[in-house]
C-alpha cells in the first residue's frame, strides 16, 4: 500500500526517483516494472505497479470499442500508457507526452493512493489541496452513503 505525499525533483532527462521507502516493495511485488498513464479527471499522472495496471487493462478490454465513451477511455488510458522498469537507483522515466499532459516542471509531488501513485506538478498539487480543504470546510455538498459512514 502506498501512502503519503513526497516532494521530489524531476531530473533533466524526465526521470522521477521513487523514494527509498517504496523501492523494496516495488521490487518484491513487480520487479520494478511500472506503468504510467494520465488521470482522465485530474491534471496529474497515475503510476501503477505492473500487476495493478494489468487489472486496469483487463477492465479496459471489457469495454466496447463501438461505444464512443468507452472507446475514448481506452484511447486515453492505453494511448498514454508508458511501461518501464525502475533502474538500480530507483528512477523511472516519464515520457514527454506524459510530462506535458500533467505540466510537470522540476518540482513534483509523488502521492501514494493505496495501489498506485499520483504524480503532480508541485504548484498544481498545492492548488488542488487548497481547493479540497476549502470544499471540505464549506461542507456545501451532499455526502455519499460511504462518506456518511466514514469517521476518523
């Protein structure tokens, strides 16, 4: 399970260095094989260990290529998918189209989200967090049943 927000730098070649605390788990679970694609709802990237990504691919394969909405989801997620291996220094290369989609600059955030990571430009991440906190404070939205049952 991945959790926590990690401020890291993107190197000049477009590589992200996975924090040390996650590396052994990634090596054990997927031999460092990762897949990165875009988030279709947020201006960030999604980084999956290969076995987790294969579950997403299976779900995508069940969608109809004849339905324009389902085809669009396949096109976006599979079209941007970039498979690679974490190198011996824990680095993973993010392709130029991925970096451009998320508007990644040197300072980025790697955010653990259970079975995957989100990768954000640091400034965009801070804007999103500020918006999320403000929305929660306003409480001007209807809680889903799951959120009604959720407590800390």
